[in-house]
C-alpha cells in the first residue's frame, strides 16, 4: 500500500464505452503519478503502479490521465490493442 504524504488529491476517472468501461483512481505531483487502484475494460484489477510524470507544460488531472492512458493503454484497455 502506498503512503500518501506529498499528494494533495486523488482523482477517479471512468473510461471506455458501452459495456466495456473501466476506472482508475490516481494521484500525482510534479515528479510521479501513482495509480492507486482500478479496473480495466475487462473488469480485471489494475495493480498499484508508479509512473514518472512525463506531462509537459502545465499539469492538471486531465493531462495526467491522458498521459497515463497513452503509457498504460494495454493495461487499461486490453481489447483496444
């Protein structure tokens, strides 16, 4: 389990369409993005994950999610690949 000390907020995002939907709960700062929990579009658990924050420019939750979706596309949506 992650200890959240320097992160201000957790964000939840639902993604997919129709019956194939999933979600992630994540938090971020300028250096790291942490996926705390979630389910992919096949309803499989997404493990706790740490990514280096590669978002360029002003950082906001939407930009962070789009970065995560690009990096973890196979994990979030296995049937999309």
